[in-house]
């Protein structure tokens, strides 16, 4: 009987200082497991020497495969491409900056062998990330949990194992505004988590700016819930009731009480409030329309420049 194959998918965006150490620690762990393995690096348009380093690794170790995008497409797309191209019976996705310690992999594999189709790594603690990021992340996962119908686990990033069965289902989900961790929960099957401590980034700066993180969070919410749209209609409903009552009061004040002159403050408050609510609702609708527009263009998710280790016209 052949050994199981394990694929490790690693998105890389300017991680030249991290790749060699990651490769060493990862190989060490993988060699200790009773599986064959491949390490799939996805170079998401790096401008440093990441690709050259990956190429060297591929030359000396044929379990290293790689995909190079034609430009930066983003972390979630890079993961998707790695998963699309992985050949393993199970696929593990992890970051290149050693925040996801390779030493956790055997625990993921154990759960898979025990029959789970998705094994995600739960951040018990986060090291070296600032208060603001931790705070926002905490809040985001709580909000997401409240407003989505599917059970997306909290404090879980993209460090996870997916079985072949799940990978095949994931490939059918072609959406552009991707929130991969949500998609893998959406798929279902037997899922479980293992706890780990998320280390500080080994070298370099985080590639996710505050705005990029916010975009990802919005993608998570908008792709899995229409609660914000419903919020817009609830707000509209409540504001209408108040407006109606206030209109009645205005009419009584004018005709029955004959005291309709004072009112600058109330007018300005009402105008500003309604304007704010309208802009907010328009913005919410805009988020959904923008994404709908993005989806209907049906562009491919990514463009590949080069591949290593996939035989097809191997370019260096
Ligand atoms: N990454 C990527 N494309 C991007 C941004 C990030 O492939 O546009 C990779 C990055 O190299 C790393 C992982 O995604 O392996 C997570 O990025 P980062 O560490 O910046 O995110 P954080 O850990 O701060 O959430
Ligand atoms: Mg990181």
C-alpha cells in the first residue's frame, strides 16, 4: 500500500528571511511523520528574492514545488491556488512567517487519521501582535459568529488541514471575495480543532495592513451573511416609525397648538440623522453590489507565471 501524501501549502509574499528557517523546521517535522509529502510554495508576486530561494530549495529537494503568480493577488487567493494544485490526500495551509509553528502539524495529522475531514488550529494565545489587532480580531470573530448561520470557529486562521474530500468540494467554490476559512466550514463534514500558541512573526513586517485586514473581515461577513442588509431595512423601519410620529406632532403643533416657529435644532438634528442613516445604508448596499459586480465579471481567480515541479514545460 502506498503511503499517504501530505501537501503543505504556503503563501509567500516577500518572505525571503523566513523561507529557509521555515523549510528546515518543516522538513524536520515532516520527516518524522509516516507520510510522503510535498511542500507547495505559492509566490504571490514577491519583489524580494523569495522566488530565487524557493527555486534553490526545489533544485535540491524534489518534494518542494512552487507556483509563481504574475503579480500580487492576495493571501486568500494564494492559498486557493496552492490547494488547487496540491496532490495530497490531505492538504495543510500555513503562513510563511513561522507564526504557525510546523511542530503543530503532527497533531493535525493525528486528528485526520482519526477520521476528521477538517482539522483547524485554534489560537489559544497570540504572541507579538499589538493590542489593537488582537482586539479587532476578537470582536470580528464574535460578530461573525452571531450573524452567520454556519458555524465558523472563533480564533481560527488559515492554519488547518483539509482532507482530499474537502479539497475537491472547495475547488467547486469559485467565488472571488474569498474567505477560505469560512468556505471550509461551509463545506461541512466532520471538523475539529486543536489548540496552539500563535508565535510572533519570525522576520519581516506583517503584509496585512490594517485596511487589508479590515477588507478580509468584511469579506468574511459579507460572503456569509446578509445581516448588514437586514440591518439597513430594520434601521429604515425604525426611522420611519419615528418620522411618522414626529410628523404627527408637527401637524398638531402647527394647527392645534399654533406654535410652529421654534425648530432650528430639531430640523438640523433630523436632517443630519437621516442623512447619516441614508449614507450608511447606501454604503452597506454598495458593499454587496460591488461584490456582486466583482463576481459577475467571472475573471479567473489568479494568473500563474511559472510553476516548478509540475512537469508541464518547466521554466526556471
Ligand atoms: N501573504 C500573501 N499575499 C499577500 C499578503 C500576505 O501571500 O498579499 C502571505 C504572507 O507571506 C504570509 C501570510 O500570507 O505567509 C500571512 O501574512 P501576514 O503574516 O502578513 O499576515 P498576519 O499574520 O499578520 O495576519
Ligand atoms: Mg503573519
